[in-house]
C-alpha cells in the first residue's frame, strides 16, 4: 500500500531530507529536478556509500530514479507527493500531453 510506504519514508529523517532536497531542486528548476549524487552527499553531510544505499532503497519504493550511469538522482511522481504531501498537483513538463 502506497500510504504505508509514504509513512515509512516520511518517518526516516535522512530519506525525508533527501526527498525534500530533491523536491526543492524540482520546484526551483522544474521537473524532474536532477541532482548529482556528490551534491546530495554534500547537502546531507553524509558519505557516498550511505547516500547511494539510501537512494537504492528509495528507488525500490518508487520514490526516486537514478540515471543509467548511476550518478544522478531525481524524484518520481510518487517521490514528489511524499516530499510535498500538501500539494495537489505534480509539476509536469508537458501538462497538455
């Protein structure tokens, strides 16, 4: 159930911080809000291994995606909704299509 997943992620401080940071990038730059993993490490003040482990867990929960090279992370639609629970809409690149 997605509601349980959302609660689990929101109750994890590091995961919540990561989703909030990515949502902020997306709010500022538009979707999907790409961020390099080394930038995430600096923003969270955590080592690369800890961040990649967290990203993999969030990816398994469909909250984030990682580019095919494996060095850039971005939010999914569900990830944005978890990070911004009060928002009714998800910013889209092409809302008409």
